[in-house]
C-alpha cells in the first residue's frame, strides 16, 4: 500500500485515474462530510475555514483544486458538496479516523476527550493493511467512542434517528447516542457525570436549551447547560 511521503501524499490508493489525494485534500473531504453528517446542513467556505483554522482564501483555493479533481461540486457563494468520488474519499478517511479513535480508547488507555487530535495525526500515516487488521482486532465495531458510526470496508454506514438533547421536552426518556467530539467540554461533563454512550436517561426539565436529566440509574439529577446539551444527540425511547 502507498505510504505518506515527505510531500504529504496519502496512504490511500487512488480512487481513479488521478494521483492519490494529498493529506490536505483528505482533511478537507473529511471535514466537508463531517459538517453535514448529522443534520445534512449546507457546508459553506466560511464554515470550512472556521473548522480547519485556515483563511477563507485558502479554502477557496483548495475547493477549486478539489473541483478540478472531481471531488466537489461548487460554484462561487454556493454550498460545497462532495461528488460521489469525494464522498468515497471522505468515508475512507472517516473509517480510518474512527477506528483509530476506538483503538486508542480500548487498548491504549486514552480518554474519549483526547483521542481526536491523536487520530488526526495517525490516520494519514498508516496503510490500508493496518486499518483492516485493526478493524478485525477490534471486532468490527459499528460506532466509535463518541457514538459516531464507523463506515464498513465497503464504506456503508447507517445512523440512528436522533435529536439534540437541548430540543427534548421534559418527561421524555432517551438514549444517549452521540457526542460531538469538537466540543471537548461536553465529553468531559458527561464523563464526570458518568453518562456514557448508550446511557438511558430521562429529561426531568428543559428550558431555553438547558436541561436536567436523571442519571443513568435514576439515582440523581444532572444539570446540563445549553452548549453541552446542543452537542449531545439522543434517541427517544419513551414519552
């Protein structure tokens, strides 16, 4: 399998006649996918710039490059959308990232709020053979430590029907499905309150985006501010 070179070439095989994507192109593809992943929201150049910590002109230049490679459909001032080829590249990177995060938590002693940056560094440096053996060693997990689905080897995946915790009314029972790993405070708060992925909780009160939930075992109430509640996705189990 190809490996990363000093010029920043990808470890991924080419998805077509063009040369393999650079690590920057891979990061952009993964970020475009991630920004629209749960809500299907439009992805703008300014949102990409904010998420990646780069300038708007840098984003515009990269988007033009990706359009030339057939990875995105884009016209000026319109949302950025991945083509089918771009989506496959994005999902391949998402698979790498989430399998590595799962491995770091399960076997390397990392907490779920510190794996993202480590996985960002490792995902470009390992071969496809490593990823497939890692998947097998982990037992082919379907979600990562944050509840995000992991694409299969064929790049298929499915999502549970969810809503943001901040939008759930009082007296509704829910299951914690996913936590946005771009909000480390949410990961830390849920960890401190012993509310892991898969927890069954009840919304006791909800007002202006702030919520109070009963703990996973119903023995205590936990107050969660809007910023945290907006980063947590849940599925409704009973009303």
